[in-house]
């Protein structure tokens, strides 16, 4: 009898505010969800105001993903998907066909050169918390101990 390591769960935020080969930003998100192996659940896609100097509205969503990959390996896979979709690294806050960020990991916290989990800014971003609250409302932030539901309520109150 062989034993296998259970898959880790990750929460990935998805965003787009530029048309790509799949169409409008909402279509880019749907195509990205199809390209990410291991999607267990996905949030509804929401339209949000831009962050920073961009004038284009964003389409945002979140996905719960099961994967046997360690966090750096999943990050590398997500970056490959971004490149395949036409994402080019450039100016911060610029328009993008697709943005895929690891927000949470069932293993708790992680920090390495180019990856920090939980994502350092997610608690302050309604466009991330709203989709997270839709799919994992009881998931606890490993640093604050608060659930996604609590964090979304706190953000809504301006706390």
C-alpha cells in the first residue's frame, strides 16, 4: 500500500483589465481558470475600479486550487500561464491581460525571495477579499487569525 501526500490548498486571485486573445477581461479570467489545473471552486467574477493610475476597470475573481506543488513551484506555473496569456512585466499598475497571485496556502505562511504568503496587501483590497469571502469565508488568515468573512467586514467598515 502506498501513501500519497495530500494536496495543499491554495487561494489564487485573478485580475484582468485588458483584452487578450480570449476576449474581454472577463473572458480572460474564464480562460485562465480553465488553464489552471486543480481548481476546486471559483468565485463569481466581479467588476472593480482600478487601483493606481490605470483608468480601465478590472475583472477580478478568486480560485481555490488543490496542488501537490510547493509554493515556489505553483508560483512558477502561474507565471508561465501569465506569459502564455501575453502578460509582460513592465510598469506597476499598468494594464494587464492577466494577473495571478497566490493569496493563501493551507500550509500557513511562506516567505522566499519573490513570494510571500499570505499576500502582503490582500487584507486592504476589497477586490481580493470579496471573491475570497465568496469561496472560503471561514479560511483564517495565518497572521491575524481572522476569517475572510471577518476581514471583508472590517475592510467594509474602514478598519
